C-alpha cells in the first residue's frame, strides 16, 4: 500500500536484510516503481489459479480444482469444536492482499492489525465504524477468524489412480496469532491491538512471485468477488503475456469456470459466461491510469472462449536486468541454444527434444508462468515429464 521504498524494521535479522532488499529491488525491476497517486498492493499467483469461494459454501471442507491443481480449505473450530466456516467473498481476498503486501514491504512474518490495517481499510473504502460491537466490526472479526484459522492446502496430481504423482503444500495462514476484542467497550478499538504471524511456507510463496495490483482498482471492484478475481487474473496474465511476447491468449469458459470460485454449477455455463461478462465490464471501467484517464482493456467474448489481447499495464515498468531480458527473449523465441538442447537430449531418454520443447512453451504460456531461468526450468520440466510417465530419471 505504501508508495515509497520500504525501510526494513529492526526485527528483520541482519543476515536476511540484503536478501529482502534484493527481492524488493527485483520487484521494482519487474513491475516498476508505482506512481505516488496510485498505491500498490500485492497478491499471490497460487490464489489466482484457484480462488476462494464467492459465497458461503456452508460446509466444513471445500475444494476448487483447476486442471491438475486443487485448492482445499478446511474450517478451523472454536473451543467448543464448532466450525468457524470457510472464508468467502471479497473481504478475505482484501485481507490477504493486505497481508501479502505487508510481507513484501517488510519481509517479516509478524503483521500488526493496527493503524496500517485500519488505513488499508480506509483506502479500500471501508470508512464506517469497524470497532467494537458494530455490525461491520463483528463481520470483520468473523471473516478474519475464518481466514486465519482455516487449514489451506494446494495439491497437484497427474497420471491415474494406478500410476501417477501427487505433490502439495499445506499453508496455514497464521499458525500464531493474538486477537483482541471487547464488544462491551467498543471505544477500546477492538482488533487494532492484535497481530498475526504467518507461516514460513506462506511467506516464501509470497516472496517468490508477488503480483502487483493497484489498490484503488481493488477499491473500485471490491463489492464483487468475481470482479476482484478477474482483475487479479487479468493483471497477472497481461504481465506474463508481455514477458513472453504473446499478443493474445484464449481460454474456454469451462476452464475459467473451474478457476473462479463462483459456485455456479458446470451445467450452468451460460450463467457463468454472463456473470463473467459483467465482471469484465466492471474491471474494464476501472482500468484507468493513476490520473483517472481511461485505458483500453482489450478482450473479446467469443461463443466458446474468452480472448485476452495485449493491453496497457497500469503499473509502470522500469528497465529490466540482463537476466530478465534473456528470459523474455527465450520465451518469446520459443527456442533454446545448442548447449541447453544437448543437456535436454541427455535427460530426455526416448522422448524427442523438439516435442518436449513445444510442450514446454505451450505449458508456460497456457499457465501464465514466468520462470526466472527458462533453461533450468525446461530441464526440470523434462525430468518431471518422464517421472509422470513412470520413467526413472
């Protein structure tokens, strides 16, 4: 949310300071330094590929599958073993954006729910009374408990029940927390003396690939969970399209329906397509420069698929490093040098390297992946490809 270079607090270990500064510098190189009138928030790609539910699923466990990737959420319980419920709607998405942004700014795992959080809510347009026994205060507390105490797992599966591969990571958002409230004395400020401490796994996943977002656009579309998801997805996709040199991408509505947690049944794909159109229209209306000048968001709803074309990015991009330029060149050319191909042949076994190369570039483009080192990433892809086919590498 801050629009200036963050100062690392004293609690960051000295051995970690150079690495955090390096990550912040890398983020500025990739995404640019935001203009002062456009505060920037961040989100994580893993929750863009599979999103939280839009409405209350009213279940103790919930999952969302997108291709081989599954997001699984289990509710936390109170001291009487009564489930709090699954986090849903816009507010948990915005709280996650706050948490992720604070981690990017400070590198710390502990996050205070104090003046920063209150200011963030105000930036997003939550200007009412969020303290004590107000209805808004109780709603915030309920959604915080749902999010912070839930068990979240990301899992990938390939192959069949007879032969395949499964890998995943379990990320508890806040394994350590201190939440204060006093509904009898609302003037005490309720949650604002509280803190959460995120898991190291979640912190690492945040630092690997943060997605920059304009806080004012989050505010503009905050009433619609689907519009928030669309804005995050479009921002992520447009960056990877620019990085890989793609002019457009197209995805079937079924694939998008798998990705977004609307709760609309697969059979009602026409309803989903209509709601997706409305969400895109909201995002397109908010697609403006920091001085509020309207910018084109280029997309087209075809009968069976959505086509997203290159559009202006709303966060300035600074000059990239040589390594980033080389990565972009490889992804744009869809080819590797002879040395990389020789290494690939040694790893490929019976598989044709040209075939694997096409499969690799189709995969990274289709999934919107932006590897820092495409050569090493390609060699890892070959190993995984063979393992998925039951071969020993």
